C-alpha cells in the first residue's frame, strides 16, 4: 500500500491524534470516508436502480 509499512502507519496515526485530538478524529475520518464514497459513486455513474423504469407511464402522459 504505497510502500507504507505498519510502523509508518502507526506514526501517521499518532501524529493525526496529536494534531486533531481524540474528539475530532472520528468526525474527520467519517467525513473523509463520506467524501471518498461520493467521489467513487460520481465516477461510477448512476446505478440501474436510479433510472426510471421504461414502459411505465408517467403522470404527465395522457391516456387515450
């Protein structure tokens, strides 16, 4: 993973804990995760379930 081993990851986590504190760190990681999920969904495009079903009449269409 980017050439980082366990010791490097532990040092990074300790530095983040010192910078942001134990109260803000969970909020920070949650917001980073949410941003990454939204970015990934944006690149993947709309899912099949997001598209309206074809063949169904909408309320704007008039029946004959």
